[in-house]
C-alpha cells in the first residue's frame, strides 16, 4: 500500500525537479539583459513566475525533509 507520505514526497519532488530551471533562467535573463524568456517578454515572464519560486523552494524543502525522515 502506498502511504500518504509517499505520495506527498513524489509530488513535492516532482514539482521541484520539473521547475528547477525557472530561477536560474530568470537570473541569467536578468544578468544578461535578455528581452524574452520562455517565449514572452522577460518582464511578463518574471511577473508570472516570481511568485511561484517560494512555493517551489518549499516543495524542494519538504521533499528533502521527507527523505531525511526516511518515510
């Protein structure tokens, strides 16, 4: 039987892994002065993704915690 914590770990780790590219891509775009990112103006991309980054960090942190606890 799959435990709820197994499902939580799978979801958190998958979310964090799938979107791990976002923060580094945004940072590179900002440093390089890139005009577009992800087929949108960089300012639009930043507006859309910036609020999501804390959630992604929480997902990664929760996955790490669950692994450490040896779920």
